[in-house]
């Protein structure tokens, strides 16, 4: 089997498909950096200006009234006016470079917003305000920042800050990329069955070697992601790997950037194994590369087409494939909210991998495939 | 040539992957018609209650301050100057809506939008409909300006035109208007991605049975031409599953007609940094026809790109990547207002968002005046021509034989 593996790797090394996939990954990362630079992603004054407009338009739904503490207006109106004041304060402190003032007003703002969820008439202004989940993440983020004395205004294109942004996007496209990459994993071999039969090895070993060689290429993709971001160290600096990131992993938690990336990479590896097995089995069943791809993509989008499914079947591994949304607590914002736990997600994907291995073993040892 | 065409077409239609694409599109179209279209909430609603609330609070302000001795101090004078005129329009809107006189409602509403937009852009003290200022939208007032001017022009068209009016027409819910809205959002992307998928294996599938295909007494160049034509016909066939979804929407909300006005953002002369263009109406039929022509040209361009890639690189994964790069290239250089400095209209990748090109929205956000239908036909036509010429030249080399 080792000889076969070596043979496979030599074939993979010269495969055009791999070369193009490597070029694609590199282009994607460079493109993303250019995009971030162009769009000014994470520009605090611009964000705060738009936030202020949101609150102003929420306020425009009310008739003008006395918003002082003992005024005759509703609690919600007073609350929104106070929010308005704090956002203005944040804008000023961002422009004047006063991080302490910024963080303090951010924490107060988050507290105020938390109160609004209980106030009467909240539904009417809901769309102008962040969701409960977003607000909670922001509040614990700033609380940690002030307690640790870490600078707030950072360059978003330093190495580690960029990686956070990159991994924030990878969650939604990693599965799609892998589905494209692996959908034809066995198709070439079906065209040369006589060749496969010639190998002095049982078929399941052959498949295992194929899976392992594909997996090793995917690991190289993951390494490539880090390598291609390296030029940013030269242009913008390294950044701070212990910078906090607010996440929801079942509870609201603070991860460091390093830990966040670690969890993401773990997810990416699990998902890669899962996709490879899924592609293997679907290839055998459907005998068509594109049908495999379409079935995989369909399974991927199914939970977002029918959000009810997520709360009905929390053990469905496809709920956890988009690990970025998972860590952002997006499942709490669905029409039927449910708190998905990221550790459970790894376990469910792991169980699915075991089930797929068992299925693959059953299928591949019955000799069905040999006649393909 | 004809037998080969028939052979390719039958292979194309019976291809499992192609059937799957049509089935998926049918599923998506039905899903949209049943699930997404009913929950569409336009920002510019026809809502008597909303108008009434605005009207009464301004009216009470006017009543309170009209005879107040201090009315010339502070902000009150501004309100007293503006509100009576604004309220007169709102009152007319309310009356015509309650009477059911939609024609009158349309023409008054058009005036209301023009008046409000001028007021908001010139004073900076009032705001557009709150719907534009959603959480995280950095360009809300730009969007509001576009939406108000667009609505003003559209409603003026309803008031003057002969189309049958209804609330659904006003809120752009009818089948044809839904198609128009979709063409301005993600439908072109979906169509072009489908086109890439349909044409991705049309050359490379032959490598499986080379001995069979060498028997056709036909040159490589002609084969490629026929393959391209088959892929183009197949891509145009995408219209069938989509029209089924539109029929479902039409039964529920009405079909609309081809005479309905569509407001087009047009720019006469050279853009300057502060000058904005104006909206002119065209008919729905004309709008859809122009969209269709640009889409066909884009299909032809994409197919020739994929054919060229299949000849040179000979790998299906690479074909997909080339297609994807063409489709998503725009994100890498897109920036609001950049059209003023750079000649984005010369890039063929700039025409992927077909509906936004025809409606002028791209011109608006690029701050350009050159992204038009004519320019699109010109650029896409020339690029397709160059690609086909390249295919012709390369097909003459023995090294790039098809099978």
C-alpha cells in the first residue's frame, strides 16, 4: 500500500487540476487582501456613521418628545436617544484617537441595547439595531479589551487580523471548494478499470490510498493559505496572535486569534475527511462527477433553505459545515433559534465520518465497484 | 455538418449533468415563487397608514405654530415653510388611495418623491424611508437617493401610461417586474454559472471515445463551432425552468405587461464629481429585450472562453476556474465611484450584472456614464470575436487536436 500511495502522490504532483487549484487558492488570498484594502473593511468611523443613521431612522418612527430621564416619552424612545448620544461619542473618540473613551461608550451602548429587547414596541425598531447575539458578542469583546489593556484601533491588514477575516470567509466556501475539488475523485479510475484490477492490492486498500493522497494535497492547501498571507507581515506587520475574538461555542466566550484559527483548522480538516468520503461513496453510487457535486451542494444549502431543519435535526453534520457562522452564533438568529455547540459539531462530523467509513467498507468490499 | 449537430445535441440533452442542472433550476424557481417571492418587502410600500401618520403629525405641528407669536424663531420657521407643501402632496396621495383612483395616486406620488428627494438632498435635515438605513449599510443615503428618484420616474410613467394599474404593480410584485428585480440582483450570476456548467465538458467528454469520433469526416474547427452552438442553445434553454417559476408568480400576483415603465438612470454628457444623472422611462418589453441580447452575448463569450480553455488546458477543473474567474473578477476592482477615474466600461467582466447595466444602477455606483447597452454589445461582441478567432487559429495546430 505504501508503494501505491507513493505512486498516487507522484501522479497528483503533476496533475493539472492540482496546479490550477493551487493557483486559485493563491489568487483568492491576494484578491481578498486587495478587496479589504479597496473596501476599507473595518473602518470604524464609517461603521459608526452608518450605525448612527440607523438609530436616527429608528427615532424618526416616533413623534418628537421629551427624552430626559423624567420626560413623558416611552422608555424605548429614551433608550434610543441615549444610544444616539453614545454612538456620537464613539465617533468622536475614534476620530480623536481616544481608545479608552471608545471602549467605555461601547460597553455602555451594549448594555443599553441589551435593555431594549425587553422594552415595549421593540419589534418596530428591531431591523435598525443589531441582533441580541451580535450585541452580546460585541459587549464581551470590549469588556475583555478593557480588562486586558489591548489597543483597540488596529490595522486590519496585519497578518493575524487578516487571517481572522480570511477564516471568517472560509467557513462558507471551504466546503464548496472541496466539493469542487473532490467531486471527481474516482471518476478517472472508472475509465481505467483494467488498470485498477491489475494492482496486487484489495480494492478498499486502493481506495484508502486514494483518499489519503487527496487528503495530503488538501493539507497542503491549508498550509498554502498561511504561506500566501505572509507578504502582509512585510507590508503591514505581524499583528497580535493573542488579540481577542468573541465567539459563541455553546456559551459566549473569548478566544484568542490563535485559538480561533486552531479551531477553524480543526474543522477544516474534519470537513475535508468528510467530503472525501462523501465524494467517494457518491461517485460509486452515481458514477458522475457533476451529479456528485450537485448532491453535495444541495445537502450543504438545505439547512439554509429550510431553517426549521436546523432545530429539528441538531445532529445533522451539515448544520456545522459553515464553522464561521457557527462560531458567530448565527444559529441563534434563525426563525427557529437553536444554540449549536461547536464542540458537539466536531463530534457529530466525527461520527458521520465513522458512519461513512463503515458504509464505504460495506460497499467497497462487496465488489460492486469493480464492475463500474 | 447536420448529422454531427444532431449527434451533439442528443448527447447534450441526455447528459445526466445537464438534466440535473435543469432540474435544480426548476427546483430553485419553484422555491423562489412559493417561498421567497411572498415574503418580499419593498422599501417603497403603498401604505395608507404610514402616509396618514406622517400627515397628522405634521398637520398638528402646523396648527400649533401657525399663529404662535414666536414662529419665526429657531427651527419652527423652517418647518412652517416646508410642511404645508409636503402635506398637500401627502393629502392628495391619501385621498386618491382611499378613492381607489390609482392613476391619480401614481402621478401625485411621483411629485411627492421628487419633492422629498430634492428636500432631503438639499437640506440634509430629513431622511429617506427608514428601510434604507439597515444595520451595516454604509451607503444608505446614496441608495435612498437612487430609490426615490427611481420611484419618482416610475410613478410618473404609471400615471401617463396605458398599463392596467394595481397595488401589486406599484410594489413591483407582478411576474415581469419580479423578473426585472431579479435581473438586477443575483439572477444573471445564476444563469452564467449554469452556462459554465453546461459547456464545461462539451469538448472534453470526447476524449473517452476517441476512436468513435475520429470517424466523423469533419474538421476540428467546425466541430468546435457546432459544439459552441449546441452549448448556446442549451444555455438559452435555461429560460424554460425559470419561466415556470414566473408563471407561478404571475398566477398569484398578476403578470404585468410589456408596456409598464422601467426607470433607467441615464447620464447625458460627461459625469462630473457632484453632478448626478436623471431617470428616463423605457418600456418593460424594451428593457427585457436589451437584457436578453446582452445575456446571449455573455453566454457566447463564456462558451468561447470555455472552448478555448478546453483546447489549451484540457482539464475540466481548469474550465470551471476560468469561468469562475470571469464571473467574479469584478469584486477585485469594484469600488464605488471608481468609474470616474478608470475606464471600467472597457472590461468585459464588468457586464456580468446585466440588469444593473441596463437599468443604469452600475453607472450610478461607479459614477460613470459609459456603462450602457450599446457599449456592452460593442465590448462583448469584440471580445467574443477575438476569442473565436483564437479558437480558429489554435484549431489549425496539430498539437491541440481535439481527440
